[in-house]
């Protein structure tokens, strides 16, 4: 899936460059670089007595876009790796990702997203000479790994993972819609600072992203 996605992103970048050359009068190309605070519900179903949940992380972001007209832009982006975790004291059992588990001994279970990719659009409305508000929507392409580090034994979906080890026990990838809102404040004619909030979904669990980025016209 990643090979196909990388090809799609490359095609969009080439199309962006071509469109810029032919139609600079209606827009241009821009890049963004920043950081996103990610809150992910991937391990929250483990919450209970003796369980400590850490459901947020920070991930770098990078994006490129082409302004089709004064309001609409096409965008592609990358969100860096992020992890959330649940620390269990031992003796717990239940269901995780739709499969049964039981634990003897202490364990830390992590849900880690590898680099995720976005393809979508942004619609902008100006509030003043320097301030714009915008909405964003598109597809998020994700890759998720579940891992466990334990001093004991985790039995997951009938497979036992031994004492004093770190092991991956779950892997999945897919694509889901994302959408969000934000604002952009002009710092110079070529640069602005963006703040936005994005709703996403990974493997059926909600993800909230609060990000800040610098945008440069190129």
C-alpha cells in the first residue's frame, strides 16, 4: 500500500509543479512544516484498576499544496510516528482489537502508528488582511503496530508471549477520512503560521490532532 501511496504523492507533486508553471496567476505552491499533538484512543479499552494510560504523543508534520484558486488548495502531507501506551500491573484479561487477551505479570502495551500520509483539500476564507480561516478534508493512509514489553506472559488470540521480552503482536494498515478546521496568520508576504485541529480515525479508534506549523510560499 505504501508503494502505491508514494507513487500517488509523487504524481500529485509533479502535477502541482506543472500546474504552477501554467497557472501562476491563480495560485502557487506552498510547503508546511510543524508539530502535531496526537491523542489516540487505541489503548483506552484497557483502562481499569491498576492500569495507567498514556494516550497522547507528538509527531512532526510536513506538507505541500497547490492553490487552485483564491479559496481552494490541493494538499499532500506526512505525519510522523506516534505511540500511545497502557501499563498493566498484571492479572488483567479482556479484549483488545477484537481478540481476547490475558496477562500474568506486569506489561506495557503500545499502539504505534508509522508515518501516516494525507491527500486532500483545503478551503480558505479571509477574515482580514493577515488572518485566514480554513477547513480541511481528505484521506489518511495509516499503518499501525501493537507491541508488548513484559515481565510475565501475555496470551493474545491464543498465542503466548514469554517472560522478559518485547514483541509485536498486532499489525494493520488502511485508510480513513480526516477533516479539520484551522487558522493562518500572515507573518510576511511569503510566510505564515498555521494552527489547526484535525479529526481522524485509525483502525476504528478516534484520533485528535492539534498542530502548529509554518507555511512558506515557494
